[in-house]
C-alpha cells in the first residue's frame, strides 16, 4: 500500500494556530490538580527549578522529535513513521511505534472522558447551588453517590464525548483549529477571573508559604525524581499528538522555538492554577491535596462556603471541562488520522468508530467504579486505577523512549536538519545530543521508579 498523499488530512495556515493547538493539548487535568501541590510538598522553588530543567532537557526534545516526524511525513502517525523509515532506509517495523501510541491514547481516553464527565456534572451542581453551605461530609457523600450511579456517569460521559467527536469530526481547520482559537483565550480569561476571586476571598499568606517559600528540608532525591516524572508527562508526549499536529503545521516554522514556547505556557498555566485553587482551599482550613480528592471534594466544599462561591465554582469546573476538551481532542485526532489513512475511511466514519470504542471502554470503567466491587484488576480496585497505572507507568514511557531511539539513532541527520533548518546549528546539535544520550536513561529511570 502506498503512503497517503502528504497533506491529505488538512493543515493550518499559521504558526500561531499550531502553537495554540499544541498548548491546548499540553494543558491537561494534571496542570490543575497536580503540579502546584507537588511544588508545595517538595520544597517550593527548588522543585520548580528542577522541574524546568527536566522539562527542557527531556520532555521538550521528545516533543520536538514527534513534531519533526509529523512535519516530515505530513501524514498520520503510522504513515509518517513509515515515510521517515523509508527515507532513512530503516525497517518499517518502526510503524509499531505509531500503533502503540494510538493504543495508549485510546486507553487514556477511556478514563479521561469519565473524569471530564464528572467535571461537567459538577459544573451543573455548582450552578444549581447544590453545595451551598454544605458540610464536608455531605460533599464527600455527593461524590460517592456519583461514583455509585453508573447511569448518571454515563450520561455526562456521553455528553462530553459527543463534544469531542463533533470537534474532531469537523476536521483540522473547522474543528481543531477553531477550537484552539476559542479555547486558549477562554482558558486564560477564566483562570484570571478565578485568580482574582482567590486573591479577594482566599488565604494568600498560606498559599505563598505553601507554593513559593524555599524549603530545602522538603527537597530530596525523591523530589528530583518526582520533578522528572512531572516534566515528562506535562507536555503530553507518548500519544502521537506531536506527530499529528506537526503534520498539520505550516512548513518553514521554527519547530524548536515553537515547542519551547508551549512548554513555557504549560508551566505558567500550572503555576497560575495553584494561585486560583489553593487560596480558596486554605481559606477553608482544608489540607492541600491533589487528584479527585481536591477536585471533587475539597474544592466544591470550599466554593460552597464562600460568598459568591457557587458562581466562581461553576467557572472553575467549566475551566476543567475546557482543559479536558483540548486534551481529549488532541489524543483522539492521531487515532482518527491513522484509521482514515490505513483503512481508507472518511473522517466522519473514522470518528464515529473511535468515539463508539471510547464510549464502550468508558462504560466498562464506570461500571468498575461501583462501590463494593472486589479487587480484580491486577491489584487495583477498579479499571480506572489499572488503566491510569499501566498508561502512566509503562505505555507512555515506552512510546517516548522508542521515539527518542527512533529519531535520535535511526533517522538520518540530514532529514532531521531539513525540518529544523530554522534553528541554529547549536540548537540542532544540543537537541540531538539530548535525544540520544540524556532522554533514554532519564525515561528508563522513571520506569524503574514506577516499577519499584
């Protein structure tokens, strides 16, 4: 089968759209509930500095590698990898890398849409005043009630997935391109509104002490490893988003500088999210936490017990839904592009197939969350935990490691330099050195830490 015609999937007209799209994909739920908490728990400024170093030395080189492959092949992940392999006279078995990336994205989507559905439900709950003056016990029981009601979860999951399917189905320009031009400004605006609310009604002194004080006693070798892991996951490498978005990017853009701009934006949003969340948490004398406990218990209680909290709580959960939408669209697009090119299907048909499969997998995840279920998922209490563990601890690192080995060691330098011709020779040499000699041992360390 011949490779698909380059550019057949569509493309964007400007570098700005490419940067906005990659930014929207990078800002995930982890930015809202993970980075700020880890910063406070692991020494503040030393953790942020370590994170930034790891981000630009490990995550950025891998994302640049993904974008280079996509920009060179101008096709979906499998076709782009095949084209790069053929041009470098390498085995076409490297196409398995694209297959693994798509499978990883599919598994992530299966539980991501469930969490996004919870967020949509809580936006409605906040708007209706359900948590107004509610006790922490009542808020906790509300979340447990949602987890124990599969029908309600499936309803909200389906509503969110319908949005994702509609956007991806509209195509690269009318769907993905229009979304990012609307979503990123809206994200920044809502975050600014929430920060203003947090400054007016929150505990700024406790937040400043938690996030920005230098506490060397809390920073250790383990903290450095945590920073390394957070930097690795922050840009969303490992699901072929970079390959697809690189294929849609205009030619002659400075790929390296564009990806670094996305990394800076991603870090800023993560820090600003802490300024929006933790003043409210501390104002209600709550212990800082992360994950679903923060998002669906601590924050609803906090917003419900502050003047005008219901309004700003609604804005917050709308922000969560918007962030999840950008990430979900970015994860689904490479899968859809692969099916379109490999099975020669129209976009509408491919999107429906992927959407249906994600919906079924999400349904299984929801059923496994019902209280009282026995632990049958390889030591995890439910399928949600198992999928999160297997993707974060194994599949994403394996795909990223394979990408670094493929681009750094198997592709011809002339091909890579052609795609990065707008970057300096120093940048190209440093990027290739990092990809070959720094990224593989760092990712291996992350995998060993997760295993141990």
